[in-house]
C-alpha cells in the first residue's frame, strides 16, 4: 500500500475543508442545519493561515464594520450586536483551534 505524499494530504485536507466550509455556509442560510460546526471543522482542516479562509475572514470583518457605520439605525444596532458576539466567539474558540492545529498539524 502506497503512502500519500505531503501534497496529496494537503489536497485532501483542502478539499474536505472547503466542503465543510460549504456546509457551514449552508447552515447559515438554512435554519435546519447549524452552521458553526462546519466552520470549526473547516478552520481545523484548512488552518488559520489558509489564504481563502483569510480573505473570507477579512470580508466578514469589513462587512461588520460597514454595518456598524451604517446610516440606518437598525443596521448599526445589528452590526454592534453581531460584532460583540463575534468577538466573544473568537475569544472562546481561538485557543481550542490552536490546540487542534498542533494536534492535527
């Protein structure tokens, strides 16, 4: 039995990571499926330094910033509420992600 090369393992991890990311996005859009487990699995598989994941993260942060600066009062309130929840979630999940990256590494 042949062992997969490092590039083959990387390709499988990226493929599974993007599949999990798709499940996470579907979970946001569909109320039946929870989205956050897909995002956590995608981050663990892809790694926090993956360029596509970094671009998605920057896009999300810029969207929250634009919502907080909106002229519409309800949009500003929603932006502040979502930003507070984002910061709390990030502070609680980041240490676990770092530990998982070291373990699966």
